[in-house]
C-alpha cells in the first residue's frame, strides 16, 4: 500500500503570536515541531506499510526550515519526503494550501512512479486549527474521505476505520484511494532510534516549487489566490479579575451571577 502523509511544521508553543501588520504567524525565535496529530497519521501509515508493504511518502508545504520536520518523519519510518515551497505559495489560506498540496500529491505520484492508495493527515494543525486542509485535498482530488479516525486497520483486504463521533465511534470501510484524517491512535507514535535519526540528518529533501507542479493554476495560490481575507487580528487580553461572592449564601450568589450575565447580554 502506497501512502502519502501530509505533515505540517508548527510552532512548539501554546502562545501563538500574530504579526499585526501582515496577519501571519510570528515564527522567529519559536522552536518548531511536527504537528502532533500528524505524528499519529505517520505512525498509522508506517504500521500499514509494515504489514502490507509499499511506500510511505511525506509531503510538507512550508518555508525551507520545514525540511527538518520531514527529516524527523524519515527517522521514524517514512521512505521519502518532499518539501513544497515556492514564492507563489506564501500567504495561502486553507483553500489555496489544500489546492497546492493536491497538485503536489499528483506531482509526487509521477516522480515516485506510483499511485497513492491512501492519503493520511492529522485532524487539524495546532496553530491554524481549522481542520479544513485534508477534507479540501479530498475534494480537489475527487476522493472519498473519512475524518476523525481513532484507528486505521487492514482486515481481509479492506481498510477499516474507527471514526470518532460524539456519542461513541463508528466502524467504516472505505474504498481506496481515500483521504483519512487522524485524531489519536490507541498507540503512541514511535521515537527515532539513533541510526535512522543520524541517517535522516544526511538526507537531501527534494523541494518542489511552482515550476515543478505541471498542472498548477497559480491564480489559485498565495495571498492573491486566497478567498479568505484577514481584516483584523489581535491577541486577546486575558482579564483574570473575576468577581467573588464569598459572604452571601450560595442561592443569592447564584442570583447575582445570573443577573450579571443577563446584564452583559450573555444569557
Ligand atoms: C488569508 C490567510 C493568509 C495566510 N497566510 C499565511 C502565510 O503567509 N504564512 C503561513 O504560514 N500561513 C498563512 N496562513 C495560514 C495557512 O493558510 C494555514 O496554516 C494552512 O492553510 C493550514 O491550515 P491549518 O493550519 O488550519 O491546517 P488544518 O486544516 O488544521 O490541518 C489539517 C491537516 O492538514 C495537513 N496540513 C495542513 N497544512 C499543511 C501543510 N502546510 N503541509 C502539509 N500538510 C498540511 C496536516 O496533516 C494537518 O494536520 C494564512 C491563512 C489565511 C486564512
């Protein structure tokens, strides 16, 4: 089974800062990691490859430093990794990002001389947080999709997906090729051992830019090709000053809280 894993490099911080002028993430001085959900997507892919054979290819769109994220995937079982990076791609919103990634998937299939049976991604990126990119990739490529997978297993030639739903889980089977997004798996992503980790540091990561994506329509890429326009962005100021009603009986305190919330138009 040939599997493509979409991996995003994200800041290793809970404090996302936005540039007030460009409205983009401030990455300078912030260490980066592979988006945690994507590490589960990769682990699921590597386990399927170990059982069924085939190749696992990682793709990541981002600036040159995203090559490090790809190397860390090579260290834990991915066979190849491509960085999708080009000047025309900067400022892309989720629709443009997913379009570029879908074009990149087609280009990688051609270069690797294979067809992907499965495209796996994380449920969402912990910085952008939209959970839109992978479902949009499925739409661009006209593929069926299953989101929120808790586990992906192969059974008698069929792919079975345990899908998180509010009240429990569904077990679905999906025709391939398909796109699947992963929440968390019942097992943890593996850590690299020293040999593969060292090897991954020596690997050259192929970079695909706009010139390498043969069928791409550049009017659908970058800031100008993005239908989302960010009008304003700000970091919310945390106001920790609460009101404490400590010297009144609980019932009266509850009434006061209710009337305050009502005055504020919250209830
Ligand atoms: C108007 C606008 C302008 C923007 N400009 C910029 C900018 O200049 N620079 C910038 O860095 N960001 C920019 N962004 C943010 C950028 O669009 C998102 O980071 C990107 O589309 C991914 O969305 P997300 O983080 O919500 O991913 P999600 O949809 O939450 O991610 C889901 C999964 O999709 C996969 N995935 C997501 N992104 C990638 C990727 N890049 N490569 C491989 N796999 C991926 C991963 O598996 C991930 O777990 C902009 C957004 C908007 C709306």
